[in-house]
């Protein structure tokens, strides 16, 4: 009976945490000048949830990773910039200093985009935690509309 109770609790917990996503994403493009854009992925977090930096050290939580699909007419330049309040704090859970963002944070990629390109696609992988729990890393596909 104890085994069945434990198994039920394990399945219930996994099901509930699979449905939780305290991070919402918005995607946009900002035209800087002719053919030059910023591709913006903005994370908004519920309550005390955080998202980790792309530069979080190994051995800690999963660092945010952004990749853009190859597309003729799209040339990204430089690293993805992080815009938000970066918190560097020692984590007893991971026993190292982690780099995280509170609400909100923007991940911004500079790009040259040729006329005729109407959208850019890619994938973002991120992990989120609050003071009580961490959720497994999530991978989301995104589409950013290019506005002339």
C-alpha cells in the first residue's frame, strides 16, 4: 500500500509540475535602420520565479540558450544581449554563484535582415526556479514577426 501511495504521489507531482509554467514570453522586432533590427525575446515571470542567464556557470541550473533557425536573408551579429536586473548570488542548492534575472528580462539579438523576410524562427531553452522549487528545463519554439 505504501508503494502505491508513493507511486500515486510521484505521478501526481510530475503531472502538476508539467502543467506549471510561470514564465510568459513575448517576441518582437525593432527596426533600427534600413535592414538593421533587434530581435527581442522578453520573459515575464510570475511572483518570485526567476530565469537564469545565458552565462550561468556549469554545475548550476541550466543556462538560458537561444538559437535562431538558419534563414536566407538573416545574419545575426554578436552575442545575444541580456537586458534586465542581473542578480549574482551564491546558491546553497548548487553550491556556486548563479546568475539570474527577476521580472522582466529581455534577450536581444542584433541582426541584418533583407527585405522580403517576414519572420524569424528559433528555439529558446530555459530553466526557472523560485524559493521553493525548480522546474525542469523547457524548450520553446518561437516566431518573431519582422515589421518594416
